[in-house]
C-alpha cells in the first residue's frame, strides 16, 4: 500500500507545542497505517475521507481500498 501525505501535514504536526499530544498523534498514525478503516467515515463535503480523534485534534485522511493511504490534515477540533 502506498502511503502519502499532503504538503502541510508534517508542518502542522511539528507546530504542535505539547509533546504528549504529538506522541499521541504519532501513535494514532501508526494505528491508521496498520488498520486504515479504524477512522470514522465522513459524509457530505468530506465524503471519501475518514477521521480519527486525538484530543483536541482530528486526523483527516483518505483511504483507497488496499491501494493508497493519504494523510490530509491534522486540525484542531474548534476549526471545524
């Protein structure tokens, strides 16, 4: 399976100041890579993507059946 990420994905993670939150996000990314269907499927404007909640952030990613996994955006819950 091909694993990609959008341009700003790593930049946004590196800007997070709390080290414990960064570690939690990294662990969740590893879990997503092991089992991409773990995240909640989105609807409407975000259809085709999934999200996983890592308090207070959400990891948005797209999963194309056994072909490609694209990490889109780690965004703060209040930015919805």
